[in-house]
C-alpha cells in the first residue's frame, strides 16, 4: 500500500512537470516580445531568461513538446496501476465480484488519471499561459531552459528530422517567431481590439487607415482630371479671382499648350497680392510657381515627402506621361483622419445623411471612403475606383438618373457579438449626372433577411 501511495506522489510530480511544459509552450508564444525586452533592459533577470528563451524559440518549444510527451507517457504508465491498486479494495467492498474488480478498478483508474492529466496538466496551464503570458513565462523560463539544455542532444536529433520534413514540403524552418507585422496585419489588429472593447472604434479606424496608408498610391487619393480646373498661362489675374470665387478652390494648375503639359500652379493669394488696377494686365504666367509631378503609382509615403514643402500640391502623371489628376496634402491627411470640411468646400459636394436615414453620396467617392463615413461597406468595383464607377459596372452601361442597383453590403459600425459586420442589402440609386459621369447617388441599406429554409412553393 505504501508503494502505491509513493507512486501516486510521483504521478502528482509528473502532472506538475507536464503543466510546466504546457505553460512554457503557450506563454512563450503569447508573450509580448517588446515588453519582455523592455523589462530585460530594466534589469529584470527573469525577463532576461525569457528573452534568451525567445531567441531560440523553436528549440524551446521542441523541448517543451518532448517534456509533455515524456511526462504524459509516464503518467499513463504509473498512474493507472497505482490508482487501480488503491481503489480495488473499496470497489470489491461495494459488492463487485472479485473476477470483475480488477477490470473495473483499471477502468476507473484510467478515467481518473486521464481527467487529472487533461485538467491539471494541460488545460489549466494552457489557459493560465494565454491569460498571463508575461507572468507565466517569467516563472517557467528557468526550468524550461534547464530541461532543454539537458535534453539538447535528443532535441537536436528530433528537430533535425522535423526540419528535413518541413524543407521537403518547401518551407524554411525558423528558430525565432517573427514579431514584425505587415501594415494590413496592424490594421486588422486595431479593428479586432475595437471589437473586443479595448480600443475606441474611431481610434481603431484611424489606426487601420494609417496602417494601410503606405499601401495606397497617388492614383487612389488624387482629384481626377475631369474635376480639376486648369488655367491657361495667359489667363488674367482678375479671372483667377473669379474662378476661385466660383469654384471654392485656392490653387489651380497652369497648362501649357495642352492639359497634358502642366507648367506651373497659381494660388489665388498671388493674384490678391497684385494691385487691383494691375490684375487685368497681369497674366498667370507672371506669378505662377513651379509644380511637382508624381507618377500615379507612387506610394503615399513618398508623395507625402514630395508635398512637405511649397504649395502642397502636385500633378499626378500616368504611365503615358499624361495628366491623371492632382494630389494635395489635404488629400493625404483625409486618408487617415477622414473627410475634412473647410470654408473652401462647397456644401453640395459633401456626403450627407437624409431624413429617412439614407445617404446622399458624391459619385466620385471611393467605396472605402463611403464605408468610413456611413458604415456601409459596399463591394469594391473590379475595373474602376469610385462608387459611380461601381454603379456603371453593375449596370453594364452608362447610368441615367433614376437607375438603381441592389448590392450585398456590410454594416461595419454595428458588428455582431463575434465582431462580424452585419450583412446588409444596399440599394444605390443615381440621383444626379454630370454628362455621362455619375455625379451623385443615394444609398439606402437595411439588414439582410435570411430566407427561411424548408418552405416550398404552392
């Protein structure tokens, strides 16, 4: 009987060791690496131990797996016979026949050992390691690294075999877990943090926009050529002030012999600086400033560098050397902060919410801009950039006032309990045209109603 109790004590030790290896495995993967390195730099010796373990993470995880496998096998080998021997007497006392008591006691012992191993050796340390990775990793890194050092020869052999298999599959093994994240991954992390209540949704949206900022190009944010007001070199300054008053714009690109040859830019303040009696005799060419040109494929980070100085405006040039549009510093700021309205913006050009809850949107707004403002995420068009282009693509022809399309959309401002955007049915109706261009649309959205299954037509 004493032997069985000693073996049971060994089982407790083995399950505790198994818990240590499981806690190390999950906490090493879940721990915040910058926090570990910061604590290590401040003199925390346990954090230094964690940092050393993370530098050889693949080896440490292999050691943890070896420890888990070994302790699990030993628990099964030791626990079942010792527990069965301890409970066989009480089981026989319950009236179980002697011939059956051994089988019953082994079965009960197997269940007890399995439950104890799963709960205390696997699930509890796993959940603890995920919930408090820094605290747990600091506690277990020393024993884990010591075990890995002792078992290094066996781990080396096992790791070598697994690495050869992984390479045969066309994958290069890595010793350290990559902690860097792409811009899109950072944006997704911000969105998930908002869904879990850690971040304010508005802040998360700004972080998401900032994260993907560098992935966008000048063509994504520019004012397209049809919306740009160009001036000729010989335009009198009186006319510059008139055009500025009529359009609300402050800067105007100056064209040479064609719109595809932009020679400068003029600000209405330059016209105001000229004496009123001299404006009629002074032309744009006399006061214009040089203008920078950027390719339509240039990333917004590089465009921002180009616009830091000067008039904060550049002409966007397509691959054939023609004028594609213009981009301003305000366009770049709006990519992160959203729509910025000022005294120069025309009220009629702004998105606005209608009394019935719908939205009136300029046709030249991109679907992602519409989502930022309204929360209604429309599908991206395949061959165009704007909401008006999406309408034309869906219709398969030029749009007319009154045309309406129905699209599957999502409500990103009201996700469900799992953080998934609510499915919507969006009706997009053309309300204004500018020639053949969709100038304005009205968007009405309502929750998608699931069709009941099992119904049959009469």
